[in-house]
């Protein structure tokens, strides 16, 4: 649009519109052009404008600038832009840069992008590469892809319209015949086209950019999000492929298991019949032991060594009667005769433990137990008689320094210590037996009395109930019937929960018989127990029905009685959990009998037919309560291992049980191997240890060392026990505690499995769990069928295969046992790479694919393996010919000993 020249004639105006009449021949004529800064229009005749058109315009411009300096600059700028559009833009840009340097850079960048989009992207990429060389490679790659996409998706910009052909005015200008005062149309066309080009951008992308405003910057994570989506899609595809592969693998595995199960059912009967010939070895071993017991009895009869046969009641009674009639024996003679008595007691105990119930009549078993109690009672009576005899002559052995009498007599079974207070001086109220390292500290009242103190340490236990001393191997039939009646999954109880329940000693019911000194004899007649128990249940039901009206009163009375007896029961020792170790210490205060009086050549003494009398002492009668206690110091036996601080308990003759009350201020010296405590009276005490201290095992291994030879190694928290097996005997080869060999007094001696079991228990190394041990040890109780069958079949192939514990045994559940197996025909140890895992449930054996180093337990079957009904046939698939020949040639006695040791330790449950 132009300005109003009537009001401002000096202002140059751009033409508002131009029109050409373009003919077909290419000529162009101008139609009614408007006035503007290029054509001021017709001037009056004779005026200065008509004569000097160019200078006239300049004068008007000067006049306009002088009158309107601000608007004049605007007009000049417009005139400059119309005449020199390209330079005009440059000038404006320079002015803009000088006034707005920050915004000018943005404008220049936008202008550069709009005019040279390709070069701008290149410049921008170059700048990006210089600042971010790593990311620039990624950006270039993406930019290349985006350019290709744009090139394929966006149409090219439209071509500009063709230039009009030169008109008549242009031809005149070329011929030098231009009309004065008229602008060349071609020049006008070029100027106008440059103006339109500056306002119009042929790039569609730039046009859209202007319409939408400035292009927002890409977020930093935009491209990353696209990469994440692609990675997520690929991960989903891979997961789907893996899932499909897994399902296909499971399908093939199920088909394989179905085929193997069918094959297992077909060959099951054949395998069991073949394995039955191997199981005959156990029957042969039982027959051999029966013959051995009969031969031992005959050999004892032929020996004629003066010792009676403890199984023959007549001979035993004769021996007891003759020894009971002997009088005035000293301590040394009693010890010598006592060793013989201890041998008879040990033979009877082993006979009770080794003989199966079907081979021993009920009456015979009760007879053996009564004989044991009579021998123990007579031996204790003989020590009391020897003590009384020594006290009668105490003045003859008076100590020159203290004036009192003290003596220590000991052998391998007994340590006899006695002190007689002859001078009755307070400064001698404490005494330490140097040879035995036992000592005491008496109250003042006792130091002033005629009292004798005896500490009799017997390394055997003739005080505890007999059932504790005659525990044999678990009965296979009994254990299997118990396991079948109970759910094995509920058997793994926590010791804490089980400890809250009241425990009872093994019930003997009406089968009990009272022996000497009120001790009870347990009957082995199970049928009688069950019949009596049934009768008791019937009577109990009838009694309850008759007294239904008094049920509430009886319940209240029972609750009151239970509350009163609760503290007393808490102080009773549970002999299923704690057992005496190291023997028994008989600590007694005795009255001094009348001493011998020498009158000239005569020796006179007062005779009393009262026997050995205990000194009456009551702590309540003492004036000072703090001075009424008795302090005792005991030296622990050298041949016993105490792995923890022992529990000191006293024997209650009335209740026939061990109790912990009445004993206080216990101090245990580990290095000195001594213990000090205080008592309110004189008691028979024992040092108790947890029977399950070594359970569960850390590891175990059964390794063959030759034909009919093997080594069983059991590793516990405190020690490593090695038992060597050869033929029908076994030997304790080593007990290692903190890298030191201990218990040298029982190592290297060949004995039966039961004798070895008893010797280790006496030494404090109890690795033989009882039938009730699962209540005290947190283990998974295995099913009886799986456990017992596994022990038998392991024993049958133990001459050629090594077995070891597996950490996956507990994860297999109560119905299965898992262990490691390796063929082993050499004397060296088994390499870790040679072990394989096998799982057995008593009826089906299979080889597992996992190893001991696997991350998780799996029952997946090993490739190229099958199901078998016995462990023997499972091992046969991978064993060598030499190994199977050694299995066939193994002795039945060797297999029986291995089975006994495995059953005694129960390594598959307590490991």
C-alpha cells in the first residue's frame, strides 16, 4: 500500500499494485500505473520536477527529512528496502544486532534456517560434534534417518512462476529509446519479485514452523524413551520365546518321564528278585551272631577263670553269696574285686542291647536286669564296708602336720578320697587332696565336729535309671511302625516348643519290677504292656463316667496341685536331654567310729553293729546362714571330653531322679579342667552334658579303603570322629578336637559297634541319636522306609562306592533322602568332580541332574539315566565291572557292621 502523496508530496511510496497485459507474443504493456516512489506521476509542464526528475525527488526527500526527521528515516528505510531489498535486509539485521545482540543471534539463526535449511543442519551438527563428540555420532545417525524420512514423506517446494517475457518498455530500454520519467518494467518486476521472495519461504517445513511458532527443544530423554520401548519390546519377544522353549522342554521331559515310569514298572519285579539275593547277607550275619553268642558262652564255660557266667542265675547267685560273706576287706581288695564285677555288669548290658527281642524271652531279660542291680548294690555295699574299716584305724594314719588323717586310693575305675577330722581345729576346715585334685571347704560347725568327709568318684554310673544305661540300637520294626503311624512332615518340631511340653521317662507300666534299693527294672514284654494299657484305659473310662458329677472339683484340685509341683518339676533333669558324663561323685559326711586305744600291750576298741553312719548335718541349724554352705572343688576326669560348661546335678533318692536345686555359685575352669560349686548338704552329684551337643552333623563320609574295609568320618561342630571298619569289628581311629588328637585311651582298640558306641558315650562324644532326639534337634525327620532301606543298600555296596552328605538332603522333604555317591576302588580320597547326587525314597532310586554346587534344588532326572527300584541297580548303570565284582565279593559281616554304624549315627536324618 502507498502513502497519501497529496498530504506529503515529498514522500516516496512503493507501488501498491502492478499489472501487465501479457500478450501471446511476449510483449508487455503497463495499464494505469499508480504513483509511487518509482514513478511520481505526471508533472506540470515547465516545472522543476519535469526538468530534473531525479534531483527533484532528492530535494523533496531532504525537505521531508528536515520537517519530519523521524518519519523521514522510516521513509528512507522503506525506499532503501524497495530499491535494494537484499542490502536492506542486511542493514536491518545489523541495526537489530547492535540494539538486541542476544535476540539478533536468534533471528539470524532462524533466518539462516529458513533460507539454508540444509546448511544450517550441517552447521548445527558441526557445533554439536565439537561439544559432544560421543553423542554427536548418535545425533548424526538419527539426523540422517530423519532426513531420509523427510525426503521420502515431504513433497519438494513449488517452483517459482516463470519470469514474464520482456515487454515493449524493456525493448526500448535495450535499444536506448526509453521514455523519460518512466521506470523500466523489467527492473520493477525484479525488485518486486525480490520483495516477495524475502517475505515468502518456499520451504514447507519452514512455513509450518512459522505457523506453529518456534520449534520446541527435544527433551533429554525423548530419544532414550524410544530406545527403551524398543528394548522392552525386544525383551518381551525374547521372554515369549524362552517361555515357549521352556514349555516345549517340559513337554518333552514329561513324555520322557512317562516312558521311564512305564519301563520302571515293567522291570521292578525282576530287580527286586535280583536284589533279594544280596539281602540274604543280613540274614547270614544274624545267624553268625547267634552262633557267636552261643560259642562265647561255651568258651566262658571252658575258661574256668573263677568268674561266673552272668547269664546263669545259679552261678551268679553263688558269686554274690560268697563275696557278701567276706568281711574286713580293705579298699584295695574291693577295687580289685570290683573290676571283675564291672566286667560282669558290662557283659549283661551288652547282651541286653545286642540281643533282639525275639531271641530273648521276657523272663530272661528281667532276670538280667535284676542281676545288674544286685551287682551294683553289692559293689556299693563293699565300698561302704571298706570305708568303715579304714575309719576304725584312722588314728593310726594321722598326719604329722595337721594331726588329721587323709588318704587317696585310685585305679582306672575308682578314685577314693577320705579326710578324717581328728584334731577339730577351725583352721583345718578346708582340704585339697593333692593326688586327685579334689577338695572341700567346710562350715565352722563341721570343722569343730568329729566328722569324716569322703569323695568317692566312680567312672561308671550305677545311680541313674537302668533304661538310660541299656539303650541299644533303634529297633527297625518298631521305628518303622512308629513312622508309619505318624505324619513325617509334622515331626520336625522346634526344640523350644517341644521343651515346653511335660516329658516323662519311658513308661514301663505294670511290667516294672522293683529291684534292690527301690530301683525299677524295665520289662521288655511289649505285648503285656499293650494289654495292660488297654485294661487301664477301660478302667479309666468307667471311672470317669461314674464320677462325671465331680469332674469340675477334680479339675480344680489338679490345677492347684500342678501349680504347686511346677517349680519342683522345673528343677528335675530331663535325662532324655542331659546325661551324666564322667561318672558319679559320692560326697558324704560320715561319723567317726570309736578309735583303737592302746593300753600297754593291748589294743581296745568299741564294737558297734551299726555299719557306716552318715553324719547328721542340717544347714538350717547353723547360726550363720552364710557359713552353712559347703564348697566343693572337683577335678574333671582326663578321659572325658566336656565341650561345654557341664550342668551340676544332685541325686534325689526319694524321687529317683537328678535335680539341680540345692547347688549354687558354679564356677567352671576350662583350662584347669575343674569345677567349683556350693551345696547346702552332702549329696551324690554328677556332671551332666547335653546329649545332642554334636547334633546335627556338619558333614559325614563313608569311604571304602579296601576289600571289606571302610572309613566312616563324622564331622560335628566340636570334633571330627573317624571310625575304621574291618570285617565284623570296628575301631575308633581318631578323635580330633581343635587339630589335636584326644581320647587316646580308647583309640586303636577293635570292638563291636555296640561296645564302641558305649565307649564314646562314656567319653562324652555322643554322636548316636536316640528315637526321641528329633524333639531336641531341629531336623527334617525322614520317613522310616526311606531311611532304613537306604542304610541297608548303602551297606551292601559300601565296599566299592563312597557316600557323603549333601546339602540338598533337607530340601528333598521327609519322604526322600539325598546323598552323594562316587565309585571308589583306590585308597586315596574322592575328588569333588567325581561325586554325583542320588535321591531315594525306599522304593525308587534316581540320579539327579543338579550338583552340590547348584544354586537351587531340583528333582530333574540326569540325562541318560533311568528309574530303578533299588540303589544297587541305579549304581550298576554307571559302575565299572570291577566295582560290581567287589560288591558281590563283599563279606556279609562287613555289610552288617556298616549297617549298624549307619543306623546308630542316622546320618541321613541328622545332617
